[in-house]
């Protein structure tokens, strides 16, 4: 995770009882440091406050703004030339208005700054739908927990030994939704959204359970959301990545074309499962489809509703072919997607485009 303009890099994260400890390396070449005291760069206090806020956002899984800043104690000067390494501990408590944050900036035995702040925040959680991915689920969730402490795992009727993993999650306080019959990814996402809403979350980041996505991209979603409230943010994979099946490129181009026809919006990746949904804004929407095609329906229906859709670049990993686990049925699922595209194209003429025009006029008033 890197702050804008490469101000710092997170080297490691430790979760302890009641606090999260971030190990950082500062970049002394950054102009923010150089401009503050030319010839003798130090880290401005305002910069440390911003860094603490950004790290707190990764703990609470939410974009936010500082409502109260208090008890700021500058005890030692931080010089990125003398010591590039600092540790920032973040402890938080939930308040009626958001979160109370206490932060200590130190390194080894030296304490630089202590501060307290209150954040007003939108609540974000991560939903992980899973079907027969017991081998990768634990590592995916462990990775996610480094960037967001609010996780909901939806077991879509798995038949492998996933029960052992879910029981461990329950002991760790992770929310699970579990049902016996396999209903499809779209149904699993809808159940995850319902659970998130019932727990008071406003936004949901969806991430696949096969290890294809990198949880380290979650802060990018949060940062983009802070600049674009109520947007649907779509993670765009780089096509041509190592071990990426060639069929994926064709299928995505096919899907991108029809999405543009149905919405007049161009997206680089309409088939990614790595997204941030504004579920509070979507709460009255009822989706018809239940399997892989549901992610396309959600994208198109949100566009028709006037929800802003923003793509951001994300990393992707494809396991070698012999190790890859996929439940996409090329014949059946591609047919279902094709039928859905036909229906959505007809609906776009009768409903979608008029609806988008009305939302555009309403926003401009």
C-alpha cells in the first residue's frame, strides 16, 4: 500500500488485541518532505495525521473524514533521512458517530507523536462467496483481514471440507452465511448483500475465494470511494497476464461490447468479480438471475439506475492450469449470459436508456 505520490510504503501489518501495528518506510525523496524544511527534510505533523487517517481507514474498512482532532502531542522530530522506518499503532472504538482513533507513531524505543481523532465513516465490509474452494479460502480471508476487519463469507452449498474452515472463522468472529444447496454465485452475492445491510454496512467489496485477486488493492477501492460516494467501483484486470486463459480475453471483449450497447458506458473489464457495490443505494433492487450472469445484470441495472460506475486497475493471479479451480461451465453459463444479453438489450431500448436520461436530468437540477 502506497500513499499518493509515494510518500510511504507499508512493509508489514501486525494485528494485536485492541490494535493494529503498521510498519512503514518513508520516502525521503518525496517533495512533501523536501519542501517543508529545505536541506533538512522532516515529516510535517499534518502529513502524519493524514497517514494515520489512511491507515485507520484500512482497519475500519471505510472511507472517512476527520470530525474531531485532539490530544496531538509532538514528542520528537521525524527525519526521513536519519530514519526511514516508523511504526504506527492504530486502536479504535466504535462511537455513535463513527470511530474514535488513538494513534502512536514510534520506532523502537523512540515515540515521535501521539494523537487522537474521531472519524465519520461510511461502513464497508468484504463479502467472499465460496463454492468448493476450501483450499484457498483461509488464505484469501487472512489476506483480506490485513486491510479490512469486516468480512462476510457466504458458503454457496459447498460439498468439500469447507465446514472445518467455516468453524474456525466463527471462532475468530468472522460472519458466515451457510446454506446446503448450491444456488449460484449471484444468489450468494445477494445473500451477502442482505447480511451486510442487516449488520449496518453501506458498501460491500466482493472478492473471489480462489485467490485470483489481491486484497492489497482494497485501499484503492476505499480511496476511490472517498472521492466518489455511492459509486460502483469495478476492478479491472490486466488481460494477457501470466497463465490467463485465452478464452477469458474473448469472453470479456464479448461482454464489454454488449455492456456498451446496453448502457453506452465503456468499461475495460465487465466480468471481474472484484468490485465495490453501494449496497445501501441498491437495497430496493431485485435481481432476476442467480448464477454467473448475475454480475452482468447487477452492472447493467446499476447503470440504468444512474449509479456512477468507475473502473480501477487491480492485480490478478492465475494459477497454473493444473492447479486452477473454476466452476464456470463454458457451455451452459455462456448460453445463459448470451440469453441475458439479448433480454437486456431489448430492455435497454424500452427502459434502460429512458431511465438513465431521467437520472441524468435529475442530477443536473
